[in-house]
């Protein structure tokens, strides 16, 4: 899905045209301060400390490989997103400058909160609560970015697709690490 969205954005395809027609009906609606607060959930100063605390807690609880996998996954975000922003050179909804596709804030939120959820889920009674919270925080970030006019909806959706795949790989690595640890 990420490849299809990227192709549509780069080639000015029908999805991009739809995206650019829909966005004006979304951007600027609702209280600006609220949309900005939601968008800030995906900023590095907000999301990274959450992941750092989860990594610290997992280390304290005796996990070793899983926190490393989470940290590497987070480090991959700028390595993937920044070149894509340069390559696609998509302008923002209200800014002719380029570098809006895919959304870095959405990518940061999804990986930071998702990796934190993966690390913390084994230590809570209701395991589903952690991924649900991560999903809610990521969705709130994306909604804030679109409502405030920082990003087009496809910028946000593309980041969710890209980082969803990244988290699936990370999750698989974490599960395999915990399985190996239990077998010893």
C-alpha cells in the first residue's frame, strides 16, 4: 500500500488529486491549539522520552534484545523518512516548500509509541491495552497534523503504512528474542 501511495504522490495520480481536494475541507477545522497539541504528540521531544522510559523499564525488568530492537527500529525512522522526503519533494498544504511526504511526525509517533507498547505489553495484565494506546496516540498525531494543515492526509497514511511494516518486523524480532530467552 505504501508503494501505491508513493507512486500516486510522485506521479500526480488520482489519489493525490483526491487528497488535495479533500484536505481543504479538513485543514483549519477545530481549535488550532488542540490540533497543534495533537500534532506535537509526534514530535521528538514528546515521543522519544516515552520510548526511552519503556526501554529503561524493559532493561530494568531483565530484557536485553527487545530494547535494543526497539532502539534500532526508532533509529531507522529518519534513515527511511528523510530520503523519501527529499525524493518525493511534495509541498505542504499551506507551504510551497517541499519535504512533506511522508509525515515524519506520524512516523515518529507510530514507531516510538508502537515500540514502547511492544516492550511494555508483557508486563501488563491487559496486553491489548498497550497497542490500543499506541494506535490512539498515532491516530491523534495524524489527525492533528491534517487538521492543523501541516500535512496532507496521504502523507500521514503513507507513514502509517511504512512504519506499520517496520513495527511488524520489529515485533517479529522481539518475539523471537523472547522465545530464545525462554528456551535457555
